[in-house]
């Protein structure tokens, strides 16, 4: 895993974000508030240490896209429990025909990855910001690692947001994946990247 601070505040609140594959901070640009915001991504491995979180009195955790399963695996291995846990546009089954993305599609995305195909992926995801820089070989390794790691145990999400125009992780697959926990699910009329400039972190953590 890699991590970097998107914001650092003097208060004792932390928003811990597990981002999506290869998009970095781009989906979250324009979100406001959240106290200190720490972004985690690159799920080739999940054992890289994060900064000490014990100094924060309150930790909200938002997991996006492939970050949902990765966060769940990480929580299971570390025993960490945030004060609030939210999933956005993702499932616990990242490479799954019925509850995620079909494994052959994930493999094809990795094997055929190029600068051109990544630009197309970003546009399909609804990313309106500038396209992030891409290390093609590392991005391939990450996708293969996600496939091999498989489904994650459910840590008990407090809120699940399903994007209703998702062209990356199909909306119906997300609905199937979260069918057992309907009380925490909310739909949002948006593409895979649903975040809009001017929104607050608090809106997504509600």
C-alpha cells in the first residue's frame, strides 16, 4: 500500500480513505472538510504500515471501488475499527461475475493496459479531473493481486453507496453484493466516481 496526506488539520478527527485502482487522489479533489485526510491506495500488498492513528480521537473510514474489499481485508488483518465505515461504488467481491467485475474482464484490463485504455477507463468511470499519471506495470501487478486476494470478510459497513450509473462495477452487481444489508444501502444518481466538487466529506460519511 501507499499512503499520502490529502489534508492535515490541528483537530483530532481523521478521514481515512481507501481509494480506487490507479486513480490516486483525483476522485476526491474538491471535497471539503474531513479534518485530516489520509489516502491509501496501491493494493499490490496490504502489509505496509500506516502512520500511527492512535493520536486521533475520531476516525471515519471511506472505502471506494476496489478500496472496499482492500479495506475489509486490511481491517481483518489489523483489527482496527474506525468510528464509522462507509463503502462507495464497490463490493467485498472485486473479481466476481455476479457481485463485482467478472474476473476475465479484470484480467483483460490488466493484460491489455495501455495509456489509451487507461484514459478510456477514466472516462467510463466518470472522472472529470485530469487523468492521473499511470505506472502501467505496477497497475497490472495491482490488478492481479486483487484477483488473487479474492473476496473479503464483511467488517460491517455503516453506509453503502451504490452508484446508479456505474459502468465499472456494474450497478446490478453492487445491488446483488449488498442485498443482505438493505438498511445501510443508499443509491446515488452518479457514475462510478460519484464525488462532486463542493461536496463535503461529511455528506458521504452520513
